[in-house]
C-alpha cells in the first residue's frame, strides 16, 4: 500500500482495493489506520491516485512469538488468524 502511494500509482479507489485484494470499504479502513499515524494521504481525482501531500516514511516493526495450538484457540476463538500485510502479502501463523 505504502509503496503504491509513494509512487503515486494506486489508481482509482476500486482499482487500488483490487490491487491489494481488499474490498473498497476495507481499503478505506486501512487508509484510516495510516492516517492515524499522521500520514498526509490525499486523493487526486484528475490523476486518479492517492498520494502523500508531504514526504512521509512508514517504518513497521513486528515480532512473532510461537504459541501452542490450545493458546491460539484461546486467543483467536478457535479460528485461524491470517492477516494481510500493508503490501497485500498474506501471512500465516500456522
């Protein structure tokens, strides 16, 4: 997501959502998360792209911890958790 915004190559919202394998409403939810990090995201109707109004760098730090199967059921209510990273990459904790 960040890479496409920086390159100003997102396309219209429906196209951008499709590139990230998200619904349009999910796309706007993700954009809100980034905006909460003070990202100056804007949309240009003429160029049909999202862009950063001023320079913005996004650095994500994350860690993984191995947990037992019974712990994951307790944490996630028995379902498998499969998040999507901001670049659209699926990760699995299995």
